[in-house]
């Protein structure tokens, strides 16, 4: 409600973002109305005790992705978690890539995800990103937790290619599971 109503860019959220709320059948709320005012001070979320935690419920993120994918009304779906920051020009560059590449139906495009060390500045372009990787301020997602779990196809080639912009997706091949 805060981001839909109380910020300078709330109209962007209202116009372009949908929120899907889903509940286990055995824990359906009687009502979803929550009193809210933009003037209220937001509490620190780290101090919240959620219904899910209090009742020992799983966090079914993949179910959420399936619901979002099946109910989306757009041609393309960009599945992303709320704590990820895509490149500012990801959408126009993706559409440019789609327009110029011969893309088959049911093609999956993988978006590499990077983690950044605490209190470090988010890179604005590929040169800054590669430099932060060299300085070990940025690393591939889960690289320190499980290096073989989330490998990035063509990662080394991508690092070496200094002519591409971080936000410009490159169509360089397909990868199959």
C-alpha cells in the first residue's frame, strides 16, 4: 500500500506492478482490508513477527512464481524477487534483443544475478560491475554459498567482452536443463 499510494512514483507502481497474494486453503484470511495511512510511520520490518513464521508455514516462492506466470496478462514475464535491482535499461534493451534476434516460442532467457557486499555502491554499468567483481565487492549469486548451484552460462566470455553494456542483454546461445 505504501508504494502504491505514498511515494513520488506511486503511479508507476499502480500502472505497472501487480501484487499476488496467496494463502494455504487452511489459512485463508476472513478479510484482506488493512487500515493504512501514508502519514503513519512504517515500522522496521526486521522486527515484525509474521503470520507465516508464527504458524510454521513454508514460504512457497516457486508457487508464487507459478501463480504470477499463469495470471499475468502480458506477453513477456520478468520473474524477479523484490530485493533484486535490474539494470535501469533492461526492458528496452531486452525488447531490442527480441526484435533483432530470431527467438523461438517458449524460449527462456536467464538473467544473471549478482550479490554485493554490505555498504558497497551498486554498479551503474558493466565496467563498474566488472571492476567490483575484480575487487570482490560483487560476486555471482550464491557463489560463496554453493558455487555449482547457480552457474552462469558463458560467464567468463561475458566478463571478457568489454564492448557490451551491463543493461544490454546478449543473445549468445541456449542452455538446456
